[in-house]
């Protein structure tokens, strides 16, 4: 298992402890000050860049710049041997988590900026590093692939995580079936299974129920909170699929 070198470990550990304090601080000014303090102790503190991206960036370009700095810092802190020897076990190794957090932030910001291929590449590589996917990267990737019309890749991803019983997986299966084979018994069955798993998704997708202003803090399978989290990311893919929303309404 990867261990940071002694010369890097102590300052970085001290900086990381400051970031833990920052996350618990009530006010933004305090969080920012602590993040800057952490970087003075160790410029390899990836979580400090993550916090600054979230708290201080004035536009998307600045957000991406902070995240890029954080990814570079995380890569340097972990060292080349970690990316050689610990592939498949990231996140299970505590020291990799700041890097994985900031890289997720970068990928999402790149997607928001319209750099979809770059974002997808990051998501794919993060799943290579950590196929157990503690961060839920597969959901971001699946939404992206379906939005981009990369149905074969989406199908492969669904198969890779075929034991996933979430609304995201069942509803995405239904969308993929409709895109591939249209309105038929097979796609209707997929839609029926999705509805059985979470009945709250369809009203949100169709606009019959309003999305809340804030995403839920917790997800319960089959609950409206799960449906909100899914629709937040997946709605663009449903909208992009010609006739998909009308198909849902017709099956009600």
C-alpha cells in the first residue's frame, strides 16, 4: 500500500488537519483563511485547492484553474509509484482521497464549461483507479454518455455495474432501451421496472412536480430525494432523446 515519503508526510498531514478544521468552520472567510494557511504549510494539499475553488472562484475558469492546481498537487503528493502500484484501490487508501475529490471537482467543472470529452476522460480514469466507485462517478459518467449519444459505451457501463439497484441505473436502462429499440414491449418493460423502483422520477422529468432549489443531503432508495438527485443529472439526456419524455407520459 502506498505511503507518502517522510519529507512530504508531516507537512502534508498538518495541512490536511487544517483543512478538516476548515470544513467545520461556520463562515466562508474562516474557511478560506484556513485553506490558505494549509497551502503555506504544504503546497501539495489538494483539498485546500478544492476548498478555494468552491469558496473563492469568481467564474468557471477560475474554478477550473484551482481544481487543476489541486490535481497537480495531489499527483505530486502521491507520487508515480501510487499510480503504478495502487490502481484499483484508490479511495481505499486514505491518502488518495483528496486527489480523488479534487479530480471529481475538475471533471464536473469541465463538463459545465462544455468540455465534455475532457470530463468523460477524467470520469473513466477515476473508475479505472477506483472501480469500487465510492464517489458515485459512474452516475456522472452514465449521464454524460447518454447525453452525448454514446449508447454502446453507456450499455457497457451499465453492464459493468449491473448489480446497481439505484433509480439512476433502472431509469437509465429504460432511456437506453427507448433510444435503441423505440417503443416496444421490451422498452416498456424496462420503463415499468424503473417506475416500480422509484415512482417519483417521472413527475420530476415531466415537470409535473417541481425540483427543489437545493439537492438533498441524503439519498433513500425509492424516495423522492433519490429521484431529485437522479433528475438533476439525467434530465438533459432525456430531453436530448427525441420523443423520450412523450413516451414516458404515454405510458402513464
